[in-house]
C-alpha cells in the first residue's frame, strides 16, 4: 500500500523532533562541568562520612609527625 507524501513528511518531522530532543538531553547529561560538579559532590559526601574522615585525619597527623621528626633530626 502506497503512502502519501504528506504522511511521510509528517513522520520524518516527528523523527527529527524526537532525535533533536534526545540529542539535547544527551548534551545536558554529558556536560563536562556538570559531570565534574557531580563527582566533586559525591567525593565530598564520601569524605564527610565519619568512618572515612577520622582515619584520614589520623593518617595525616601520622605523616605530619613523621615528617616533623625527620626534619628535626
């Protein structure tokens, strides 16, 4: 069954609009600044957890003490 050209044009226009919308969504999701901000937020949230935060503070104090000891000798 043959389709008329107007129907084909409308279907093509719908497909173009859908593709444009999808590309817009992908460009928003793949924005490097947005990805960096998201990664920074998740890292900061993870580092603020007590079971991560306090051992890191302890390791920093230990490294600082060892460096200070080495400088004094």
